C-alpha cells in the first residue's frame, strides 16, 4: 500500500509549542496553586505534571474559544482537585506557599497565621480556588473567570464572599496589632 506520508498537523505543532512555553515560563505558578489545592508540594508537582501531560495529549480538544492560559489553568485546577479527592487530604499544606501579589504581605505564622490557613481550608471550594488564583498567581478577574468557566461578576462576588468569611472568622482570634496586616491578605 503506497500513499503519501501523513504530514503533521500544523495546529497540533503550534499548540504543543504554546503549551511548552506556558509550562516553562509559569511552572512555579502552576505548582504553587496545585500544591495549595492538594495540600502538599510533591502531590502538587504530580498534579501539574499530569495536567500538562493531559493538555498535550488532548491539545486538539482546545477549541480556541478563550485564551490557552485559561484552558491550561482549568486543566491544572481540575487535575489538582481530582488528586485532592482521591487522597482525601485537607486543602492546605502545613507550610502553605507564599502569596505572590506585589505589595501583599506574607501571612506571619505567629499572630494568627495558622488561623488564616484554617479559615481558608474551611472555605467552599470555589472560594478557595478564586483566592489561590488571585493571590498566589495574580490572575485578573477575567482570567480567573475564563480558567474556572464562570462570569467575571461571579469571580468578584466569590472573592468578596471569601474575604467576608475570612474577616468574620478572624476578628476575635487576633490581637489588635496583627489584625490589619492579616486582613490585608484577605482584602
């Protein structure tokens, strides 16, 4: 049987290159969020690796309706959530990753830092995901909406609800001096 050899799909090659670039440039951001979701850095690394393997194998499923980054974030968060469900772990690790938003203070471990982690761990899953994507990797509301397939207004409302839940839960447990710094993380 003679025929012409199949030529590679140029779209597949282009997507492969874009996925590789995203992995190379933002691996630490993907790892930070996945680790926060699964509660462990190594399991977070596994989740990111699996997510990118899935993205590569299913790259032609990407329709191009939105940004590739949003599709990759959705893949990473979904795989991390699957890992967390399978492992039946708590959401946050004993040593959570540091928030990476410019000007946002790190959560001090003394003066209620454990309380902040505990409060975040008890938030509903969507609120935790929005917090992670906003404060750990500094995604915009639009980017978060695209990644989680929700409207920008829903992102805003979800983030507001998370802030309120954190503020309400932290008030009496903090000293007066520590409260403004810790609440700035939730604001």
